[in-house]
C-alpha cells in the first residue's frame, strides 16, 4: 500500500514539474501562474510591448493576480 502511495506522490510531483515552462522564471509572487515563488505554470506567456528597447520596458501581459478571497 505504501508503495502505491509513494508512486502516486512521485507521479504528482512529475506532473507539477511538467507544468512549469522550461527556462522561464517568475519573481511575481502575487501572480496566479507563479508556483513555488519562481516557476511559471501558464500555458504560454506574452511579453511586450514590441517597441521595448531594454528589459525594464518589457511587461508580461499574461500576469493574472491571485484570487484574494476572504
């Protein structure tokens, strides 16, 4: 029984990791796509605007604030 439980936990861990966009890190803790404080779990991301000249002019338009239910 324990081996089944461990196997399920291992599978869930692998599934969580597979949701992360490889090579994308995120420091925005209040984004609903941020997992564990550094992983982006959005299906895709959009970064803009196209007219940006440096990184400080860019924005992730995929940002979605975490729900603030009481």
